[in-house]
């Protein structure tokens, strides 16, 4: 059985990771769209503006990367505390 300190350490790291991912999610879901008009002043390629790209493609790519990052880091945390699934 795992000790209470190991449980607390695992939960602390998991909670920190969750808050970090949620902060990134808020940034890409709300902050970037909020400033889309200002980002439209920057043209990237093919006539597309940065604001348009961030809303249409960039945020979707960011969400997929965040899912991968969260799963990868959570696996490391689980391994560190000996609670990983086989």
C-alpha cells in the first residue's frame, strides 16, 4: 500500500499538471479569439491572417498537442509514484 505522503505528492503533481493544461486551454480557446482582430494585422502566407489561422487551425493543433502533452506527463507522474497501469 502506498503512503499518504506518496499519495499527496502524486495528487499535487497531477493537480498542477491539470491546472497548467487548463490555463493553456483557456488561452487558446478564449484569449486568442479575443485578440483575433489585432492578430489579423499579421499576414502569414497565402493571404491568410494570423488571427484567422489561430482560430481555424492553430487552436485545434494546440488542443491536440495539449492532449498528448497531458497524457505523456501524467504517465511520467504515475510511473514516478508507482501507480502506472501496465
